[in-house]
């Protein structure tokens, strides 16, 4: 593992904060009629992604049918090119450079990550606004700054 993970115990590497917000989930779903697709986060799946704009979310959960379904949102974002953005995460996964918090979840949960995406035609400004609402609804642990001002203030107070 990279040097930045060496000082962490196995338990610390997997410690996440989960903040379920059912009312925000419903508000988001009522406002946007999005259809999500998922692929295992793997280099072989890049070809499956469309080349259009949209939203995405990394989720982690048990892959076994022997457990009830559960998934945790780790990181959500928007992009003007889904396939290209997926490729950037693949590159960041094997690089010594990049955002430490993103590389951490990519490395620690690498075989359990699902990449959910939904194409959505909108200009960049509109996508950024939807991204903030998506992050406010999901409260993904590794998303840092793409929240509404109100949510960001509350998150920062508890960080």
C-alpha cells in the first residue's frame, strides 16, 4: 500500500461516517427523474460508459447474496463526459499523485466498488447545481466540497 495508508490500522482504513437523510432522498427523487446504471469499478468496464454528460456515485457494499442488500455512498460528482471521468478515476487509482481521500477509498475498497452513473443533458452550471443536491441527499463520506452552503456549514461543524 502507499505510504499514506501505512500508518493506519485495518479498522481505521474502513472507518466511515454514514448519515442517512431519507427526506432529502425523497426530495431529490421527486425533483429529478434519473435512471441509474452501475458497473463494477474495473478498467474493463470503461467501454460500457457513455461519452455524454451526467452524474455519478461510487458505492460500496457486500457483493454476496448471502447478506441483505446494503450500500454506502462514498463519493458523488458530475461530469461533462462520463467515460472520460471514469478513466480519470482509473488512472488516479494507480497513481502516486491525486487526491488522498479519493485514492484512499479506491484502494481500500477496490474490489467492492460500484460506479453508478446516469446520463443527464445539461450545461455545466446546471450539472454543478444538481451535483450539490445529490451530495446533500446522499451525504457521501468522501465528498468534500460539492454541497450546498447550508449542508457544508453543518458538515464542517461536525468534522
